[in-house]
């Protein structure tokens, strides 16, 4: 039986207004996210991949209203988050949490582990202080940290241990959906594997849903059931994991797959070089944003936006040639 949809994103847009230029600064608009739509099912790991600067992290923050979107709607279990009052949003955030990329800056260096883990429970009035401390100790065990970590401060831990603390803090309120924004990219490869395995175990044990943001296709291929590919603020392809990696449809997805290293010295890949640079979101290309770098681009690609359409069951793509 298919799990129920817990997150619905429809037409999400975020435009940042900034001042640019010297000596007379002009107001310019940066279209960081442009009409992004997808759904996430209960207990599902949904991957969001793309190059740096494509808008992945902005999408993640808009989902939790850490950044207010310019347009579009985000619904959690049928309830609109974008229209929620501040009081209601605080209640909803018990079920919606985020793991940030950098554990060095996401943890308050002045708070002990005991303080940072019990604080969410006390702020939301979930339990007494003593029970909160018991839950925090149990959570430390769940994320693979020793009991004596309870009295320590962030500077006393390694990078991998700090990220375990950040994960523990995100899970203290028993959320149903976690936005993981590049949660292992700042760690060594061996530590990355440990953290991903731990997240997989926690996901199954707690029936967690994930929006997993990453530029590493290898990690996404292992961890996520469905994957969406972003380019310059737009989704270009969305498909189940196996379909997307076995037979990518969009030229950009194909290029990303070819650029992803395979840990096998006998595996030979014919790399396809993408011409040109990633365009600026301040002045994106007309039509398909990818057309200046696409080997299959035609005049139609330059003049007409490709429609986001379902080309096979659960497979969506925005390309004129698919």
C-alpha cells in the first residue's frame, strides 16, 4: 500500500531583491527558486540534487518557512504552512525539523549538550525537565555518542560528532519530516558513510520522512527513494531512484550522472563536457534555462519554456526533446 502524502509543494517561488552595481547601485531580482512542485510521502526519503547555487537550500528553508517564499504553497498533512500564523507555525515545527550543512556553525558554542538537547522539549512544554534529560541521554545513545557527552560543549567534539549532535537535536521532538541540507558534505568520506548509515537506521526505526538535499549523486542513490534534479531554480527531472540513475532523460541529469565518480578502477566513463558556465539567476536565459549548455538545444529551446509533464508513471521532466 502506498504511504500517504505528508508534504505537498505547489509552484514554490522565491525572488530575492538586492542592490547591485557601483557607484550607483541598481535594484535587481534574483530568482532563486522558480515554480518548484513536488510531494513527499510518509517515511520516504526524497532527494533534491543539483550544482551549487541552483536553489536547493533555498527550497529547503522555504519548506519550513525559515525563508518566506514569494509565491506558491507548502502543505503539511493537508494544512497550509505558508498561510499559518506564527503561533501555529511554532506548533507545526515540532513535526518539521532541519539538519544544517555545517555542524560548526549550527550549534551554539555556549550551550552544553544537555542544554541544547533538552531545550526544544522544555520550550514546547512536552515534558518535565527531568524527563527531558532522560530523553536526551537516550537520544545520545541513538546517534552513537557516549554518555559523558551530556556534560560537554560543542568545541570538545570532532566534526562527525558535532553532526551527530545536530541530528540528535533535530530528532528530540519526534518529527515526521526532516529537511537534511547537505548533512554530510563537510565531513570526511569515511565519516559520511557512518552518518548516512545512522540516518538510514533512524529513518526506519522512527518512520521518518526526509527531504535530502545534496550534490553527491552517490549518497542520494543510496539513501533516497525518489530524486528531483534542479538547475538554476527549476526542477528539470523527477523520478524514482532506479529509473533516474539507470535511464536519465534530461540532458542535465545525464551530464550529472556522467560526472559522478564510480568507485571502481575498471569502470570506464566517456565524460561529456558541458559547454559554458552556469548562467546568473539575476538574468537567466530565455526559454529553457539549460539551453546555452545543452548539446541538443534548438531554436524552440531558446524561445519556449519546456512544460513540466509526466512522461511515464511517476516520471516527470521539463524538456522539449523527451
